[in-house]
């Protein structure tokens, strides 16, 4: 595919699906039997269930862009940091701490030792045969998934795809432990394709990523990594690490600062909210203690979507 096509392709968000509790994820906030069905989902990792449900909502919202292209041109790019944490803990309990062996692993969940498999059910349900990628960079995984998806569309590796993020809670929120559970799914496709099948674009996303060495946080380097802000409203999803504080100092006081969770969910929740609000263009910024930085410019359509969940 030529560089000209990569530069020119107009990609829109044509479907938005969010599965997230109101407040901390208390027991019972999500029922896979209601969202997905009574058979075939019980033993999936919780984050897999969340993303399947979010993807169904996004495809229903946007008129199922995947069904409009052949399976070989359907793609998925999903970010996560904590999707299989509980599975790994269970494997360690069985094989290491329980002093038993691999033969005692629970067969339905054992394959999820690999985080790359947590979204396989999505691929089989929607015949996604182009590619199915999992990105796991701390905090910025969801934004990297969006950027990867846009690049794949521009390169014609896919003609419609589902991207987003899914996380499972760590610890017990009732005990004050870190918790971030839920999923955001976005359907991306070329604007012309959405129009041709009777869909519509709810906005456009442009993602910029960079790496800031935690031991060399010069203000100039941070400003260059952030790129031009153009006076747009900024939401900064940050923790209290030195990297995050350096980013916050460069952004200045006139930004909305949101506490980061343990995973990559919160930035995508903010992006979905901005698309739904139909507000003026804005920026969502996030950074991780390890040095990863991502900036997403959100340009909503003039008319906000009325029926997305």
C-alpha cells in the first residue's frame, strides 16, 4: 500500500460500546449470562467477558461494520494490563504455592496463561481472520491499540476492526484495594465505507506515543513528546510517579487531572465520553511510571451519538 493512501485515509469511529460499573466494581455488577448468554462464557476470564459485551454493544451501535467486509479483512487490536492477572495467580497457586503440578490446572482456564489469547473468543464469534492483536504496555495499551488499528486500516490490512481495552479488577475494592474493571470497544473503519453501508462516523481519533526515560525527565523532552496542544481542553490520566508529575508540570494547571487506575481502562473511558458528548476537539493524555506516554486527540462529530452504551 502506498504512503499516499496511508496519509490520506480518513478513519472514523462508527460504533461505541462501554461496559463499566458505576463506581467501584462491587460483586454482581456484571452478569455474563445476561450480556452474552448462558452457555459458552462461564469460564472465560472476566476481562474477556467484558470486552465481548462491549464489542457487541459497539457493533450494534454502529450497524456491524465487521459484517460488511469479508472475514480476511476484519481485525481486532485490544489493550490490557490486568486481563489475566487472576488466571496467573490461580496457575501459581496450583503449580507453585500449592505444590501440585500442571496436571491439576483447570482445563477451561489454563490456555489463558498467555495474555494474547484473552480476546480469541471475540475473533471466533465475529470471524475476525485478518489479525487479532493484544497490546500490553503499561497504562497506554488502549491508546496503542487504537493507533495500531488506524495504521492497519491505512495499510489495508483490515477494512473494519474492533479496538479498545479491557481490564479486570485487582484485589478487593471493598477493602480499599486497587480496582479497575470493565471494557471500552470502538469500531473503526474508513469514513467512506461507513457512509456506503449506511453507518455514520461519531468522530475521529489521532494517537501519538512516546517514551520518556524515567531517569532523564527534562522539561523540553516532555514538551516535545506531548507535541502541540493547540489550546485544546486536556484530560490527563496520571498517577503520582515522577514521569506523571513531569508530564503534569509541563501541561500546567489548566487541565483536568484524573487519577489513573492500575490498568489502561480510564483513558479509553474518557475518550468514549468525549465522543459521546460531541464536544469540541480535546486531548486525553496518559503516562506510566515506566516512561510510556500517549496523547489522543479526540475530534467528535458535530452531532453526538444518541444511542451508544
